[in-house]
């Protein structure tokens, strides 16, 4: 297949325009003549570019080339010239160094890949391997050069979950990326998961005492976030195309074929097919430090739309990771809300798990991320009773007997559960804490 001559001309013009000393009609026409000679088509191309771009899109040379190529008159002119034996020849390709675009937030400037390597504290020659933009690791056998370790978690009666854990080197690089690039970028106020100062408590607290609480769940949340949407977020921070492509490769992953073949049983056939399709494509891997923050940033438009819809419908909205919660007065039209939210979610590239949709009225126990919200926040009675029984058993018979599920660190397990109750209800938590303090632990436990 022969390459389209118009594409090469458009790219040469785009790079030439961006290398021009002045972003003006005269400056761009002079740059265009250096790139392709004196051509009638230059005046039209320059006029369109300046009408659409008030300033030079220095961070998006490929996007500028695509814009030039989108003009049918330009493409026809290049093709006619070739047909008449006087093709438009590229005389000079300007060297365009990378450059940051406009920055809405105080993210560190990164003009090119060497600067990115310095920011992440890795050798520049390691970036292609770490980002794996060609997807070479998807079909290579397991070995020391693989960047991820995989573990399927089987869940009886539900879809299995894949944990994709990066190797220590990649984890350190992604942690630096999270702290230095993503941390300054704000998420939508409705997002409560993985946000400093917010939690499952602040999420549930939004819906305390409501007459009606509607909870929906997003299916395969992290796997549903595509590389294209991540790239859109990173480009919005002002980073140039080459940097965006490499960053996107670093934070997304394509699950190897051999790993997908080991998917354990569980879930219906359509859900399994959907999960495989999403894992085959570049996605946010679950188990990576950057995935939760990037998922929140990608969901900003979703959160804004759902918050706006909820407000118009007379409902309060908040999201904790993949849990969407709406609450309002008894007259809130729950069925219409579920239909509308499902449509908005689909338009934003996600899928509602209909089996987990719950409409909870004040006459029944209302649960939001495992917390009871009917009258103030509370841990579910069954959960608290089970914890109290486990502590009682540990006090009377010893922790080794009480640890019937063989938790590897039973003490830390109980500490975490008691701490959770303390955060929700300090009075009840204090009673459980006294029970925990009465447990006699063996030496070294």
C-alpha cells in the first residue's frame, strides 16, 4: 500500500509552522515555503491554521498535521498536483523540539523524553522498555524482563478479579509519577475514593438520613479506563505528544495472552468476554499506584454529568471508586434515575452492573459502601456482632483458636477491623478496643 502523499506534506508543514520564529501569517507562509516551496495551497492552509489556533500548539505537532490533513481542498490539491506530474515535494523538514503547552495546574514542565527521564529518575534508554509502547510483553513468555506479576482472585458466585502488580523498579517509577505529576491535579468534588482527606466515611456521610438511597456499581472499573482516555488527561496537563505517549505507556498495560488463558471460573459468559476484551487492550491495571488517581481524573466528566443530573433530579451524588450513590426525598423517581444514569455511564465509556443496583428506602436498612446511613453512620450489625464474637473468642480461648480463617497476621486483621469501627462510631469502637486490649498474644505475635 502506497503512503498518502498528502500526509507527508501535512506533517512537513506542521513541523515547519511550529519551527517558525513568529506565529503570524507572514511567519507561517515563509515556513511553508521553506518546507514545500512556493505553492498556491499555502495561503489557504495558513489561513485555516491561524483561524483555529491563536497560539502555536507546540505540544501537539501530530495533531496539527492531522488538522492540516483534514482539509479536503488541501488533500485534493496535493493529489491533483501528483496526477499532473508536478507533485508537491517536501524540500525541508524542520526540527521541532518538544515543548509544554498551556498548564492549568502546577505540574512540573517536561518538554521532551530526556526531561521525563530526569523527572522519573530513570536512564533515558529504559523508557521504551518501561512504557512498552509496542506491546511486546503481551506475547512474550514469562521471564525476568516482564514488568508485572499476575494473580487471579477467584470469587465464588462472582467474576474473578485480576491483580497486576508492577515489579519494584516500575512501582518506584510510578510512585514518583504519582507524587510529582498527578498529585497537584484536583479531582471532582463528588469523588471520595483514593483522595486525600476523603474516604468511604465522607462518601457515605453525604447520604445519611435520606428517604431514598440508590446505589449503582461500575463493571470492571479500572480495566474500562482506556489508554486513549488516559492520554487525553495527560495532554490536558500540557504535556507534548511524545511525553504523553510514553507516560500513557507507563501507566497502562495490556494483559499477556497466557494470563488471560488462566482466568478462573466465575461470572456469566458475557461478563467474562467483556473483561477479556478490556484486559487485552491497554488499560489501567489494578494494583498500580497511579491507577486510582488516573481513574478519578478520567471520571471528572462522568462525575460532573452525574452531579448535574442528580441536582436537576433533586438528588445528591457521590462516587467511591466504582460505587455510584444518589440520595434524595421519597418522591425521587428511582427507576427514571437508574435509566438515565445507566445511559450517561455508557456514554462515558463505562458499564453499570445491573445485578448490583440497589434502591433502598428509609423503611429498610440503607447501606453505602458497607455503612448503614439510615440515622447517622454505623457499621452493619452483623459485621459488628461477628467482630465482637471473634474478640470474645480470642480473649477466652486465645487468638490461635479464634483465628479460624487462618489470617497470616491475625493481630493486624483485628486491629484494622476495630479501627474501622472506631472511625465510624467512636463509642462502640472504644468497647471493642477494650476487648482487643484483653487478648493475650503469644510472644512474637
